[in-house]
């Protein structure tokens, strides 16, 4: 029997099914990998707004992850909202311990600081809450405003992130520019036609697809290129469930 590569996912639960764990599971499955979802927070939200965030207890988060780590080979990690600074610290500690056994374990961080309407997604200061995660991150995938809030690309690299992919969906013009910079000064850009509308969980989709591609053993440049292509196709096929943000069509091959 062939084992399917697994991605351990730390993220919040979105009842609308458009972002967070729901988005991660679909995006990872679409790449041919398997998601292991660890819930970091329960949320009250629809496809447009976040009304409340209730983080799980750090010990429960740790137990969720440890039960999986003890039984299943983990090929990559994807991190969404930690829900609290204590949860972020617990995740960072788990990954640091893990790296003693598997130094090359890829970790993808989607630094979701707020919803599309600016609703806060952490009980604590979202920027400060992410600080413990930066040194254990292989690649962080912020959008433009998130990158600025986190001090810019150079600061993220200085904090320990090895690679930064800044997405340009919040920019203007006919094209979206996504820029990848690594800790050695390398840089590459991709351009995609800008699509009309606003999308719920686009960042989750991209980060999860990257993590899945890395779990499948792809080199980072190939993983980034194929994950972006998948994400663009998912957004191009997006559908509505209510007025407001559209749902990416993630279940594509």
C-alpha cells in the first residue's frame, strides 16, 4: 500500500467553510497529499466578517499534535492563525523538538493578521503572537499589508524565516505580482492576471498548496510555481454562497 504524504496543519475553524482548516484540507487534498488538521481556535464568522475568536487551550493544541506526531510520519507543516500567543509558542516548541529528528522538515506560515475587513484573528497582538514562529519557518507567505505590518521582507529574514513570498493580491493594476526573496539574496517574481472580486481564504489556499507540494518532495521553486498556478485556477473558478467574498473552487486537479 502506498503511503500518501501528510501535512500537519495548525489553523482555526471557519464555519463558513471558506478559510482556515476547511480551506487547508481541500487545497492539500487537491495536490495529492493528506491534511492532519489541528484546531487552534474556534471562530464566529461568515464569508465576509469575523465576529469572535476563541483559541483552544495550549495544552489541548499540544495534545492534538502530539497524538499525530507519535503515530504518523509528517512531511510538512502549515500554520495559519495560532489564536493566541501561548498557542504560537506551543507550536514553535513542537516544531523545534521535531527538527531535532528531522532538520529539513518544511514549515509554511500564512501570517493571517486580520480578515479582509480588518477583523482581528488573535486574542493577543497578532504581530507579536507570530514572533515565536518566525525562527522555525521555512517560508512565510504574507500579502503586501501583512508584510508591512511584520516589518518588511528584510525584517522577516532577519527574524529567522528562510524564504518570503509576498503576494500582490491587495495591489492595483491588471496584474498581481508575487515576489519571492530568500535569505541568501535570491529573488524571483511571478505575474498573474488580476481577477475581479474578493475571495475568502485565498491565502490559506496558497500556503496549504505550497506545504502539500513540499510534502510531496518538490523543490521549493517548483512547489511555489505549481501552488500559485493552482491557487490562480481556484480563484478563477470561485463561486458565491452569499453576497460578498467568493469561495475559491479548491477541489480541482
